[in-house]
């Protein structure tokens, strides 16, 4: 009886052990960790887990072989030094786990005390998921920094545009005086042009903020390219790189898009400047040609293919492509070239370092995509914009000042800055209007209750007072038919769009020209 009971108990233990071993084997085979032990010769004696996933080798191929043999050459020395120190250690490296494939791993090891054979044991752990998470966290932190920088850029740009109104616009007012001496006229012209150039840099700051929304219109990118290349800005750039040629391949039947003329033109300019700079380094080597192309891009449908894998939404796209003949961008810099102020070029030629940031943000603001490929033969930027398929509007003829003069209509300028009120008043009085001004929205409402006006020129951002949007909302309750145009040092914002949705007219961005303001006022009064 005792022997029979013992046999039954023994069989039960054996089954339990077999079950435990099977479960352990199942757990180990599904583990991404590779457990190992090695002897005093540093050869593997025990291997558990999935060695094929880690090293591309089967378990038997590793037994009695040096563990360091599966490590890359630059990591073997570090591993052997740590082993000789006979203490626990941890290290990271890349292990080849197949042809042209590597895996980031962490090696954890510690000495074995009291063993007859084995001297060290440990784990080789697949940390690819951890590395991906770290990369995502890094990208998220980078995105937050860029967002904060964009907010700062927008705030700074607003203040600078208010300041630049005096530099860029007031000289234009003074130049209306036909009796100015030639020397004074020349000096004022230089001041005005400098102000306009500074305003262009501020516009770049506004573009990288990505909080802006420009007035969109029907555009043909070919037309923007042709006008830019016929203008003085391009001629100045081309003169600095005389040996470099541009070869153009423009699609004659290019489809239209909806966009901001100014920002797409700026993107073309920055892409060409970048291409000139990159090509200039190799122009003496023979190839000094930049390729500029446009095309009607493929139609992206909902089927999974290479286009949908690029995160392109279904629809048609217009392509703008610039290919330089430079040495290429180092791989470690490819993910940084769109960062604000990141530049490897000379600042004297490259300007602010915002160029490619402006390009990327312009594309994103137009719901497009940008792709970059680079090798030792050059770098190619491919920009895709959603197709609109609308006819281009008739081109407007330049308007003369006499055509935008008023007939004594009453206008009210609302701006919290005295300098801005003075500039607007001077422009509008010179155009034949009767002009009043107040410093904030509350005073504007009080004024209009006492003195009706034909048109309101309303600043959208007023410190220490109600905003331009709130002013207009309250004004509409007092006088539902009151006409108004909007002005701001910011580009067109959500507040501007909301005000326009309830009846406000044109938006004029500071620093404005006499023509900008004159046309906006005239069109609103006549509308």
C-alpha cells in the first residue's frame, strides 16, 4: 500500500514538473528576452528565450561559442572589459539579427558565485519598443517647443509690425509731397524700402507660428514662379550665384490650387536660395544646374498604396519640385532642416535661418505635404498642394491714387497706439476723407452713439480694452448696418474670420501701404 501510494504521488509530482517545464518553456519561447550563462572561457553554456529574434541564430549555433561573437565589433571590447571587472553591469548596443537588419538591445549581466562551471549569467533584452517610445517622446517635446516658439514669434511679429508701420508707411506719406528735395526723397525711399524688407522678415515669423490664416485665392503655381523670376528679388539672388543655371520643367496645363500668393512665393524664394547655396559648393565640379519643376500629381484614392502610406488624403495634387546639385544633406540633419534657426550655411547669405521652416509651415497651412530626399548627388524637395480645379480670376489692374480718393465720407479709426492712429488719419485725410480717431473699443461705441460714421477702421488687438472682435459684436447691436474694415499687426486670425462672418469687411495687415488702405476703404464704402 505504501509503495503504491508512493508511486501515485511520484507520478503526480512528475506530471506537475512536466507541466511546469512546458509552461516555463512556453513563457521563455515567447519572451523577447534572451537569457544566457557562460563559463570561464566566456563561451555560452545555457541559452533560453528566442535567440533567432535577437541574433538571427538558433540556440544550438550559440552553445560553446563566445557570447561576444554576436555583438558588433565596437561593443565586444566594452563587454569583455566589464566581464574582467567581475561585477554586475549593463550596456546597450545594436545587434545584427539578419541581413541588413539591426536590433537595439540592452545587456544585463552579473557574476555567478559558487558555481563549478558558469561564471556569468544575464539577459539580452530587445529595447526597440522602448527606443521608439523615447523617439516619440523626443518628437513630442520638440513639437511643444516649436509650438511655444511659434506663439512667441506671433506675439513678437505683431509688436514689430506696429513699429514698422511708422518706418514703412510714414515715408510713403511724406513722399506724396511734390516739393520734396531730391536728396530727401531718395532718403525717404531708402527708409521705406528698408521698412518693407523688415516687414518681410516679420512675415516669416508669422508664418512659422502656424496660428495664422491668410486670405486664400485661386492660384496657379506656374504664374507665381514666372512672376517671381521676372522680379527684382530673384535677379538679386541670381546675380550672387552667376555660374548656376536654372532648368525649368513647368506643366503647361497645371491645375489651380487655393492658397496665399505671398506665402507660396516666399516658399519658392526660400527653396531656390537653399538650392543656390547647396549647388554653389559644387559648381566648380561641373554641374551647376538647379531643376525647378511643376506637375499635376497623381490622384490619391482610398486604396492602400504608396501614396496613402505617405499620409496623403484622397484627392488630386499639384507638385512643386526643386532639385539642387549639391553634396546632399547629412542623414543626421535631415530631421532638423525645418527647425527654426537651424542652418549650416553662412548667415550672411542665408538670412535668418527661417527659410525652410517657412516652406514647411506654408505647405502644412495649405493642407499639403512636403518630402525631402538627399544623397551625394543633391537634394530634392517635393511639395504637394491639394487641387482646387477653379478658373483663375481676371487680373486686377494697378489702381492709381486718384481712383481711390474719397468724397468727404466720415471715418473712425480705432487703435490703442497713438502712432498708428496718426498714420491712419494722415493717410485717409490725404485721400479726401473726414477722419476721427479713438484709443479703444469703449470710446468707439460712445463716439458712434453720438456721431454716426460711414466706416470704422478697427484694430483687432487692443491692450487694456475690449478686443476688436468684441467691439464689433457690441457695435452690431447698436448699428446693425455699420460698415467696418479690420486691421492688425498679426496676419488674419480666428477673430478676424469671426468678425467677417458677422458682417465686417476687408482685413488689412500692418504695415499697410497707402494703396492697401485706400483700396480697402473705397471697396467697403462702395460695396
